[in-house]
C-alpha cells in the first residue's frame, strides 16, 4: 500500500491508486472515497469524461481533514481528450476547469486520455496535430506549476515514438494503458522503461460489464492455491512487475480487498498467468492501434 515509484519529474506516485471510472453522484463519490482513504489509498484517478471531478473535489474538502490529511498527502490524476478544432488555449481552459472542480491549485498528474481526437475519425492525419497541440499546452501548464507531472494514456509505441521526436523536451511521466493477463504488451513495457515512462494499468480486473477474467479457471486456481481472491491475484500480478494499478470498487469490502496485496505470486504461477495472453488474448477496452 505504501509502495511508490519515482517519476521522471522527480515526484513520486503511489503504485496503487483508486479508480473512479463509472462512479457518479456526490453521495456515492463521498462514500467510496471515505472507504478508500480509510483503507489507505492516497492516489485518486479521474478524468474530464468521467464527469465526477466536482464531486471528488467536494468530498476531499471534508474527507482530508477527517483523516488528518493535507492536499500534499494525496496524489490526484485527471485527463482530457483532445478535441477537433480546439487550440492550446482551449486545453489550458480545460485544465483550469479540472483544477477548479477538484478545488486544488495543482494536479499531481494530468494525462492526454487518448491519442485520437474527439470529433475526428481515427484515420484522419490531423489526429497527430491536435494531440501535439494538447501536449504543448500541458507543457506550459507544467512550467507554471499547475501540473506537477504530465503524461499520456492509451499510447502505443508508435504514438510515443512520434511524440518523443517533438515533445518540447518533456518526456511523458506516465503511460496509462489496458493491462491484464489476457492483454498486455511486453514491447510497450520495454519501450516505456527504456524512456523512463512509468506504465500504469487500467482494467486490471477486466471489464466492468463482465467477470470473465476473474472467473478464469487458471486465475481461480492460482487464487485458491494462495488463499487469495481472483481480484487480489490479478492486481498483485501487475504490482509484482512494478506496474501501477487503479482498481475501482463501490463496496467497502472490495475497496479494502483490492489493497490487501502483501503477498508473492510464485514464479510458476506467474508463468501460468502470463500464458493467458496467448491462450485467450482478449481486450476489453478501446483499441488505440487504430489511431493514426
């Protein structure tokens, strides 16, 4: 729970964060963040498209004092998707709106949520132009101190290589991608580590709409042998590879379960889990490979 990773900006990020995708409403956000902070989470991940930044900001205003925490004791991430026809000023306005919603003077991490552009076909050549404009704007906000670290999400090796050719001297601190035993990309991890980009996983437990990954017979067998739940095994699988995780949950039991990861998966069982990519190879979220 206390493990952190030092980003290329010099700031540290908790290896385990709390995801808030599809968690809406002031009352529910307050409740889950109350459980999360009590359980020891100190990293909260949100995004503009989650439409819950304002609820999170309101909840933290009350909950931080409750747990004797200050703003600097927690790590907050948000993200935005580039939009067609919008310039750098628009991106800065969006960041300012996130800061206002979250009631903070700075964000620990801000990501370009997707290499594609809202309102534009993924095959359109201008995708590259708009994501670069977004990056330039985030670089400005970082220099001003509004954003401590900036990064990307759903970027492939191709997108990262293109970015590093003209990244204004700022290498992304983080790449947040879909990553679980059914779908992971060793070449992406290798490239990120080579460039000192921290890899962070989402969909560690599969899709919100299915329990397929947690119900996998190999996952359940490994979990049973270790006297852990399938969810704990899937989360530990990533953490054991020094990959960040962002499990989301609504119930107190699951929120607490998802951070009880102080155990080791033996090498043989890790190999069994790794082999699921070849035997199943299923992706649950959007596919950035299609974005030019």
